[in-house]
């Protein structure tokens, strides 16, 4: 027997193998046949997120019944057929998004199923569970399932981890394409939104493990996001409005601050690296600067700049803002000005022959770089109150998609529309260019130092590059996404990286040894054996799971 949360529907399974769906009408419950198993039904469950029912039977059969499908002449829905490997599935749990399912019988290891891909066989077996499972429980805030063994052990399993994504913690809460995400510079907070509507907020601990903090439901869809360096403030744009939330408040959703000074759709927004300013820009080229106070942004902008052309890129440092225009059919300019100066000049510092497509600025505001659709990259340094072009300029000969600057400001990475990556260094006159992807580069980020670079591509590849002066760049593939990668972020301390994919998932990649050990413990559920340590580790290492507590 299963009952939905609203009490409006009931699903039953009987000893004859029939699964019935019951609904109430005019004070009377009536049932209709959903499916029939060849043996006694042992478990039924309603999956609200998929508008579906899962049933299992003594003959090891499992059926996923989508209630929205119908057979001929309104008959039974067409079920998806699955078969448990060794024995009947007596317990079933499904993650909050309705993507993954875990089943377990009386003595065999739990099995993991991919409902989103509609695969008829399990994608993984939790073989480390070596004693029968007595209880199966699901965490509500994560895709995490806990098994309680007959031997008294408790084991936590990540339902989004399978053979291809064991290097990251996977967030699969979104039920549609992800439109925007932002990672705080501190690495403590992650926010995302998609076409399913809500804005989702996660806290990330020091080991790179995400935990859901809040789900915000704005009245209108949010298309762009920004987050302050400490993770406290979130800004999202919906048409001409900017909503600002304080993540420290329990009722953050109902206490959003709305900024309505733009007349056109807001296309870009960013916080200063100090968190003291919020800058927003609309499609007509109006750029507003908002001062952040203890209770949020002040009600009126402190400065208004009208550029007279559509904005192509926006970047904000601790003290300065830079904006690149995307004028159609004419030269585009890069403008820069001081955040604290309410009346200073916002003139152009240089120009490109085609729209400005990417900007990056060092945190202290002393170095600025811009990239254009014409393939050109211009680098400037702050001298005598303005940015001046340096000699370290470059042309990639393909549309510039993304730029990244090393923490020390001495290296610049450039990614293009055809998959090329070039690294420009202030200490070397010759840029290093190499083929990183088959198709557009969607993300670049240095990992702590100028010789470590992450790149993400439309081809679905995520690479960790080691850049040495004497050899060709070497890369390690970080696998898991099943489609194009749309964005990439790394926190200022290089503790975690976050990638967002067309497969509707965000993946949080620990970048520290301790974070990787903690993730390995979560996946394996135990420490390494002596043989595994000798085979996998190059030297002494602490236990994966640490001392027992």
C-alpha cells in the first residue's frame, strides 16, 4: 500500500500480482488496473516528482509506471520493465528528483538504478554491503541513502555516484535544464537555478560535501545569478527586477529585497570581491552600482552609467568595475571606473573590432583582460588612475569564449570557440597554445597556481591540465557528465571546483587531498586493504575514513 502526501491517491499491490491505482470522486474510491506482475506484489511506491508508481514482485520483476502514459483506448499505462539481479526487491527508495532508485532484498547487496535514463538493469551494486540490510532510509536534503546492516553497521551511499563519476559529489535536484549558477569565492556556498523554477542554495563544507541550505521560489523565473564572496548574499535577475536574498535568514525566501530601477531586462550582475558593492547592467547598457549595507543593498543606486550599447561582459574587483560592450556592426569598447567614485569618468580604455565576449580582472583591480568575437585579447594594467594597455596582447584566431587569470595575476588563460586554449604569461614572451576540446571552451579556472588549469568544454570533457615550461601540457580527465558542460567555477582557495552540465546536474569536485580521502571513504564505505594501498598509493597516507568515532 502507498498513499500520496495529499491523501488524494492510493496504490495497492496484491497476491495475484495486480497493481491498482485508487482515486476519490464524489466521496467514493474507485480503482483501475496499472500493471500485472507474474507473482505476488511485495512493494509499491508513489514517485511524486515523476508522476509515477514503482512496484516490485516476488518474481524479481520491477515496474516503473508513468501515470501520464496511456495504452490504446485509455487502457493501462506502458510500464518500464526492470529485473532485480538475485532476489525480489523488498525495500525501495527514490531520490527527491525521481532520478535514481535503490532496491534491496533479504540478503543480496543493494542495487542502484537510473530511472532518468530508463535503464532496465542496475547501474551499480553496493558490494561493500556484505551483510543483509535490515532498514533502508533516504536523506531528504541530498541524494543519500543509508543502509542499516544485520551486523549493526550503518553505511551512507551517494545515489548519484556510479562508475563514471566517482571523483565528484553530484547534485541532481534540478528537474530541467540549469540556466545559471554561482560559487562563492570562499567556496562555502553554491547557488543555481533552472527552467524548473526554484533557486537552490547549498552549503559546502571544508571537504567539498554539499548540503542543501534553502530552496527559494521567486514569482518570476531567474535567469542570472551572483553571490557575494562570503556566500551571504545572493542576487538574481528576473526581467528588469533584481532580487537579493540573505542566506543567513531562515525566511530568506519571504524576505527578498527587490531592486526595480532598471527599465530593461537585466543581463549581467556581479558582487565586488569585497562584498561591499553589487553591480547590475541591462540590455540597453545602463549600469547601476548598489552599495551593500548590513541589511542588504541600499534602496537607491549610488551610481548610474549609461553606455548606450548592449553589455557583452561585466567584471567587478574589490575597488573597480569593468564593462565590455557588444555593439552590433561597430567597434565595441571596454569601460572601467572606480566603485567608490560616484561621479568619476567611465570612459573607454580600449576597443575591439567586434563585440566584447569575455572579461577578467584580478581581485585587487590592478590587471584587466578582455576578449572579443574577433579573436583578439587585450591586457591592461592600472597605472596613474586608469587602465593602460600592455604589450602582452594576443589573437587566438577564433571567437573568445572565456578568460581566466591566475591568483597572482601573472598568467592569463584564453579559451576559444573551436576548442583552443592559450596561456599568456607575464614572464614569457611566447604564449602556449594547445587543443583542449572539440568545440567551444565553456569554462577555465586556475587551481591555486599558474601551472594548474581546469578546462570545460561543450564536448562534455573536463580536463585538469598540468602546465610545465619544458613539456607539452598534460591533462587528467574528470569524467561523469553525460552531455555538454555549460560552466565551471573554482573558489579562491582552490578547495573545490563546480561544473554544471546539460545533463541537469552540478558536480562538486574536491581539489584537496583531505577532500578526496573523505569522498573515497563515502564511496567505498571502508578503508583500503593492504593490497589496495600498495597498488594505489605512492606513499604513506592517513586512513580513508579516519579513526572510528
